[in-house]
């Protein structure tokens, strides 16, 4: 949405959302609706409230900035709210995957119980034989 079209001989890329934003008001609204996909995916994977709040803030800044006459379209091409939101979600997911769950405690009670049971069984066999 933000970086699919490159300008030849430059590093600058803009996306379909910037092109859609050329249509006054309606284009910016359509861009806002399309931007909500990343927010929906963030909600689906269980992103924290603060991550989703920052994503909504980026979407609102992009929408309001795109409404500005003349400079709004340039702002839309430069601000890249979808890229920012994708980076936020990626960072959140990487942090979640980096946290390893604590290993379960060693089952000492089971080990001691089985040892006692084995000792009683072995002792009983020795008395019988």
C-alpha cells in the first residue's frame, strides 16, 4: 500500500494509497479503510492495546494529513502509515516470540514417590525370596 511503485533512478517509492488519495476526500477515506487491514490483523493476533493505539494514531495522522489541499497527497506519499503500522506489529510479534516460557519445575515429588515405591517393592521381593 505504501511502497509498491518506485520512481526510476531514485530510491523513493510510493504506494497505491497515495494514488487513491488523489481523489479528494473519498480517496483518503478509502485509504483509511484499506489501512484498517493491518489493525484488524493486529487485533486478530492479540496485539497489546498500546500497539493498536499507536497504529490508530498513525492512521488518523495519515488520514487528516491527506485531507490537506495540495500538500496532502505529498504527505500521504511520505508519511507511510501502513509501513509504520506493519513495523509496529512486526516488532510486537518479534518481542512475543523472543520471550521463552519458563521451563516446568523438576518433578521431585514424583521422583521421590517412585523411588520409595521401588524400594518397598524391592524390599518386599527380598523378604519373600
